[in-house]
C-alpha cells in the first residue's frame, strides 16, 4: 500500500475576491438548464443569491431551484432534486453553500439517472456509478468539509434513520468550485470554529497512521500549522482576509486526497462522532472536538513516535529531555488548549448526551482505528473519559 | 494578487511499484496510433523499453518512434516529432523518460498542427495555443523537473542558439503520468542529486517572496524538509524505496502549481543559471547549486523574516537569541552544507566558467527577483562571489 497510490483531482478552483467573475465563463461550458441548489436564507440575506441569479440570467440560463437543503442533507431532498433534474433535463447542478449543499448536489448528480434505488446502490452497497453523471459546479460559502474539491457525499436517510457517507471517484467531483473567502465572513462564529476543527480533524485522521517517513506527513504538518495560526488570527478579527483565505484553502487541501496519498489513515474519531451525532444531534465539528483528545490519549502509546513528532512539528514543543510518553501527551494537551481557544466543547455532557447513551454509542460505532484497533469496550472507555 | 488564484491540475498520477500496470487501461482511452518518444539507450538497457513495447502491442497500438531526445531537447527534434504526428495521424504521444523527453513531447503536442512557426508563436511570443493539442501521457524515469504534472516545456533552438521555456495551460499537461520510483534507481548518482537540487530550487524560488502568512509557505517547508531527509537517506542507499518515492513525489508536488498558489515567486536563480548554462553547458541542477548560496546571501537582508523562518522551519535551527541577519545566514549556510552533502559544485570554476564570461553572463541575464530587484551589476557581484 505504502507509496503506491493514484492521485487525480480535476476540480478547477477559482479563489479570491473576484472569483465569482469566473462563473459566467464556466457556465458557457454547459447547456442552458441549471438546477440551483442552496440552503436556507443566508445566501439571500448576504446578497449572493441575487448576484448568482443575475449571472445565470445574463448567461441565458433557465434556472430551476431546490432550496432548503439541511445541514444534514436528507435523502428525500436528494430524491426531489433528482426528480427536478429529470423533469427539466438539467445540464448543470450549481451548488451554492457549504459542504451539505455540495454533498447533496453530488448525490443528486449520481441519482437522477440511476436504475434501481440510489440509496441502496450507492450509499449502502457502495456500487460504482454506472449511469449518466450530471455535472456539478459549486460556489462555496463555508469552509470545513472540503466537499468543493472531492467526491464525498454524506446523506441522511430520515426514513431509515441512517446517515451514510461515501467518496465517489473524480468524475463526480465538482467540475469547478468558486471560493471567495469573504463569503465566509457572515457564517456564525460557532460554525466557523466548527469548520476549523473539522479541517483539523481531517488532517489528524490522515496523519495518525504509519511509521514510515512520508512526504504526506510533512505536508499535513504544514497545513495544520497554517490552520492553527490562521484560526487564532480569525478569532481576533473575523474579517481578516488573509486568515479566512488560509482557513478556506486549508479546508480544501485538507480533504482533496492530496493529504491522504500513501497514508493508511485512521478515521475512527469520525466513526465515533458519527454515532454521537446520531444520539445527540450535535454539530459535527463539536462532536469531533469532544472525542479527539480522549481518543488520542487512549491510542498514543501505540503510535508514540508520531505523537512526539506531532508535539514538536505541529505545536512547536521542545521535547528534548522529555520521556516519549510525556512528549506525546504534551502535544495532545496543546490540542486540548486549541479546542478551548476555539470555544468548542470538551465533554459529551455539553453536547446533551446522557450516561445511558454511552454503551449504545460504543456498541453502534464501527470499530477500527489507525495505531490501535478498537473494540466496543475501548470505545466505551473513551466515551467515559469525555463524559 | 495575494490569495487570488486559479488552481487546476487534471493530470492523473499512477504512483508505485505496480504503476505501469495502469498503462494499458489508459491506452484504451486513445486511438491506435502512438508516438513513442524517448531519450538515448537507458530505457533499452533497463528493460523498460521492452515492457512498454509489449504493453503497446498487447493493446493493439501502431507505434511510431522518436528516440534520442537530448537532455536539452532541441527544436529540430520537436519539429521532427511534429512531422511524425501529422504523417502518422498520431492519437497519443507517449513520453518515456525524464523532464526533457516530456518537455519535448508537450512541444510536439502543441506544434504538430500549429499554423505558422511554432517557435516564434509559442516560445517567443508566448501565444495561446489555438490549434489541436495531441494528448500526451508519460512514464517517468527521473525525478526533478516536475514536467510530469505541469505545462512546462523548455526547448533549445540550436539554430538560433536560444533556450526558451514556457508554461502551457492545463490542456497541455500530461493526461496521465506513471511514476515508479524503482525506475530512478539506475539514474547515475550525479543526475539523482541534480534532480534533488532542481526540486529544492523550485521550492525555494516559490518560497522566497511575500511577507504574508500563507498556507503555501507552510506546505513548501514541509516538502523541503521531506526532500532533505529523503535525499540523505538515498545517498546512503540508492535503492531505498521509501526515500526514492519521497524524492519523486516531492519533485512532482514541487512544481505542479500547488506550491506556487497565491505566491508572487522569485525565479531569479533560474534566470541566472539559464545564462550560466548557455556559456558553460553545465547540468541544470549543478548550475542552480552554484548560484543559490551567493544569491540568497545577496538578497536576504531584503526578506530577512522569511530567511529566519527558513532557518528555523526548514533546517531546524534554534534562532532564539540570534540577530535576525545571523539567523538568516545560518539557514543559508545549512543550504550550503546540504549542497556539499549532495556532492554538487559550489563555484563557477567547477562548471568550467572563465572570468571573462562573468560580465557577459550578468548582462545577458533577464533582471528581476523576489525580495530584491536585481540589475546587471548586482548579478555580476553574485557571479563574482561564486567564481
């Protein structure tokens, strides 16, 4: 597996204060029927909706709208979108919003012409897409999930009470994504810091695996350091364009597969958070913040050298003269302090969990892990440690 | 300019010991007529030629060959390739070799159907390509130039005695590149270290500009550190697969535009080396090694904070208590030591330059620079410092 990978990411990124100026040029590559997908009212409040409608109409497009995409996009919404694509013979799905809107748009893209039940085929059986894929473009308004430059699509099937995610191959990635950091200024602070920690967690999930000397780990360390510095700057000044730009680009780079090449990866923090979310309906970034510290404390003895490296290279801790375990814990403590700086929770209680939920969460979590393979008992220990 | 960029890199990378297994799958995407472009005899000696001919014939391809591409690919060879493309109605140009072979193949790709003189239009006037572009794929045998995942094409017009380079947009990038680090084992050590330093120089040229807090700089620092560590490991054991993998991937990442986004960049070391090469015919990496140290010593006072950061984050120097200028120079001295470790030259004399050449080199170099804009007098000072 190691040093044996494929890398292919054909999403075109337009980044900066004038990024939206490129939309009409991109629209020229597609037919006239556009499905505009967005969330609640925020893009109307911010004026972005009007701008985009203006550009679409200037480009002579016939626009169908699908609005109200939830922060956990539902399968029912996806099916509604798929129906709109078929009915209107849509040429391009334009997602305007954060990761949820883009995830849902990719789901619509692969489902519209799917024979059989898309949920069962693509989000349960993880089948390859064998039908027409409707191209997706995106205008990003929130930094965190990285959905703007990857194939990820997390969908909640509300009838079945299941949230499933999968990563589609490159032909499902957005064809283009427009990233103007200024659009993220109006995102509430709690969502901003959740996005920061979501990105941090993506990076840690990829970083904490393997004991090889791997270029990808050096890149991840750089992205983590940049993210931490810019998060601190953005907490001081929400409209610090430089900081918000770095946060946005770190989020994109942090899950566009570049920071995963040649890595075994972990993802157990996400597995546990997934089930915490199912029981508490907490915000994703908040759930990740709660689980991360106790999880890494629990497993760090099995990947000690990497945790020492994390302390040194990410947090700048001088570990000379420290026992390895102390150095590893010092790094994890810096992570805890960072979570506090962000104002994110550190306990399950703060997420609304009750003690009786813990065994249920532990048992329903998919077991696994990077440096240590966890079973339900291990996971219960971790949950108790952050209750 | 800052935090205002486009990023689009659609090259598909197959990396690892079994990367060549993907060639036949890729070949299926193109018509039956293939132009195979390669250098001298090394791929025949190594057996790679036979393997590739086997795969091409197994895929039912009709193969035309263009061999003997020089390390500075000539415009005459390019025109010969363009003629072969037209005569044989070529569907795919398959470049097997290092940067020179791939650079030449891109040149053939844009020139075959060019109306008018390709040299004048594309390498002198830097016009946009307005004709059919023949797709290029590559099998890389040497790490350094990054040509396998970018639009760079440096061509020497031997009649006019001019070497010009340009960067074509993404539709000229290789469609796919096959990177098996084992193919680089047979490259002579001098070429291996030249490739390492070429990559290091690409990274420094991008890094040494700007005084902003920029995610790209953090990524570059990580790639530099990985490259340095792996170069040291490869010098001990040429067949250290991990080290050769990292070196190969650092070279690709180091010039695939990712490490350049949102950066003003410098490139004056390359400008000076270009003219040294014209007068001495030195190897590119060797010329870069000679110029780098005196160049950075000459300009570092104009970008002092960045050079201090280079000392700390790339070379791990504890600069606490040091004057900034001393810290900056300590970092540059570490670079000099690294050049010595690689066994590369540090003086123009070693490249065969004579004293009378220095003013000519200085005057013919395109002036410019990142932190300090140089004129011919400045460049002459730098050349004297490394004579």
